[in-house]
C-alpha cells in the first residue's frame, strides 16, 4: 500500500510540473492585427480605394494585445511607412499607453491614407503601393503589411470656348448701328456733292464776271478812234462801238444759260 501511495504522489507531481511548464509557455506578448474586423497575417496585402490626384482614401488598422504580457512597441515611431510609392501615402500613429506599450487585452489603431497630391508630381496613373512595419516584442518582432491603391486618371478636360465664333449671328443693336453709319456716310456723300456743285457754280459765275470785264475792257472806246485831220473833222468810230456792245450782250446771255444748266 505504501508503494502505491508513493507512486500516486509521483504522478501528481509530474502532472503539476507539466501544467506549470505549459502556463509559462503561453505567458508571452501577442500582437493581433485587424482590418475591417478581419485578422491579418504577417505580410498580408491591404487594398485602399482608388482616387484621383488631390483626393484621399483612408483605412483604419486595429492593433490588439491578446497575450498574457505587455505588448511593447520597440521603435520610434512605433509604426513605420516605407518603400515603393510611400510619398503618395500618409500615416497617423496609434495612441499607446504610457511606456509605449499595450497591456494584455488592450487595443489601439492607426490610420493610413492614400492621398496623392494635386498634380501627383507627374506620377502616371495606375497601381501604387508601399509597406507598413510594426515593431514590437511579440513574435514576429516585425509585423509587415503591404498597402495598395489605384491612382485614377484625370477626366478629359472640356475644350476651351471659341473666342471668335464664325457663325455667330450679329447683335440687333450692332446691325442697327452699322445701318445708321452707312446712312450717315451716304448723307455725308450727298452733302459733299451739293457743296461741290455750289463751289463749281461760284467758280463759273466768277469766270463769267471776269470774261465780261475783259470784254468790256476790250470793247471800250479806243482813244485813238478820235483823230483830228487837217480839216478839223472828228472821226468817231460809232459803228465799231455798237457792234462790240451787241457782241458783249450775246456773250453774257449765252454764259448765263450755261451757268443755269450746270447748276441743275
């Protein structure tokens, strides 16, 4: 009986030792990463919504401490964005407990944005990617995720409006103004013609008066017509003087008719 008791005690001690070893093995920090409440494995890929340059596509990544020991973050900053097209992404760091850690069953989150700047620095549209690294005392000590997003092309720009349309109908006010200008030009031309006719008539009248004066001077009594002969008789050139007078009257009448015809 004593032998059986000793054997029973030995088995109990062995079982207790095994239980203690198992408990010590599970007492370790453990990091769990979730996106949209789905657990992510190390080196998984997280896809963000595609956007155009100047727009933003956010994504929340949750970190949980599910081990029996504190989860310590071993880098500063605790989450690093690096590689690929990292200049098109931004990251907001998680809020941690004092000492840069999470207690067992503690949780936090950080946000990543796919935010290509306006103009995208000349980057062509297409698939863009980078990597996120989380440094802790858990296993593995570096937990990595790949971030991907699509940079969408810009919509086609509308053509600039035609500054000089060919088929544009003229404005009613403009048409009226042009017609008025044309009418004014015609009136000005008619006035110029009337002024020119008046000037021509005045020139003709002056020419008529000059011609009359010249004929009168040419037809005046000749001083030499009076000649004394030896007998004391006076020689008077009356017939010549009357002929010149009648010729002058006819010339004036004909020039007056010409002036009336030109004035019409």
